[in-house]
C-alpha cells in the first residue's frame, strides 16, 4: 500500500469503548492500548469493508498557472475488493469521470494538475502496530478539562535500509492523528513531508522537491448494516522549494458523499413474462 501524489505539467483503518488515560496507567501503556484498538479497527476495515462507490468532487489547481490548468472533476469513485498477485485480497481504487469543469467528460484520463491515490487503501495504517518499526509514536497529554477531547498521537517516520520495504511512508515525514475517545476511531490524519519529490527527474530535468502537506477527515459510514470510518475530505498541498525558480503550489481537495455498497442484484423472471406473453 502506498499513498502517492502525482503531478502533471503542461508540455515540459471495530467500534470500541474509550480507553481510560488517567489514574495509574502510564503514558506508554496508554499509547500501547490505543495502538492496539486502532489495529483492531484497521483489521476490521481491511477484512470487512465491502466494495463500494460514492460521489467524488475534486478541485485541482496549480499556482501560478494558466486558468485552464485548474480542473474541477466530478466522478463516481469506486473501492473494490480484488485478489492481488499474491492471491491475497486488496482494495483497489478507481473512478468513472462524469464531468470536467461542468462539462460532460470526454475522457477517463485524469488531467491533473494534481491527483492523489491510496488514501482509502492505506491512510488508516499510518498509525498502527504494523508500522511501529517505521514510526516514532508519542501520545499527547489528554485534556482534563474536556473528557470528550480527542486523543492526539504524533508520529515521525524512521526510515532505515532494514525497514524501508515494509514502511507505508517511504520518506521523512511527521504528523498527527486525532482519535475519538468514544469510538476509538481516527477522525483526522495530518502529514507533512519536507522533502517530497513533487515531479520525478528525467534525462533532461532534475526532480522538483518541496513540502507536501496532507490532511484527511474521516466520518462513520454504514454499509451493509456495518459501520466503517471512511475518508470524507482529503486536502493535499505541495509547494516547490523555490531556489532559482519561482515557487509553485499544487493543491488538491476532494470530498466524498453518498456512499453505497457495490453489489449486483438479480431476480428470476418467469418464462411467459420474459417472452412478453
């Protein structure tokens, strides 16, 4: 699973009871307990979330840039449970583009200037037991004045030659997640990577690097009688490092609504009805 942001240039994670964080429980054990609950949630999501579809509205922009480089896309977003090359089930993201800038889509190719993929598949796993070898996790002191305040877990990547193959985040980065104390579900994930490769290099140009800031909001969605916490808003902003060139900002904001389970229904038609008699 990989979270990836892509650029286009013109010509050039089970509902659970709240964890008590006060009293004699140490901060380290509280963090361990929360990570275990988040791992349970992630296992449920990975094993039970059904194939689904929903409405996706995306605003993609580049600044400075020409007006026709900014694109508003409305699509049917799909998350399908498929069998991967190793015969294990994986979640595959796709979309059917319906309109671009208010006009019927002439192509299913996403023209950018910026798109993002992998959040539905791997976003919840950024803070999980599976990624503990790749991350440093710290739990902020909870608020005593507001028992309903979210738990805050900060993370920072620790990438080494020994662990990089298993790391979801393949670069230096840091951020935080907000965890709802009532459901123990992640409600928001924030990530910043300071030296992100915005545009890969080529034989005639060096790679463009800069800061990448990502935020994902999650909300409960009922599918097939079960509740899953799904991304409902994704914001991505990438800023080139400047230097001898003017600073360029690529932004991407997507919202998701009207979630439905992707399923096929059928019924048997009597022979005389099928023949029109």
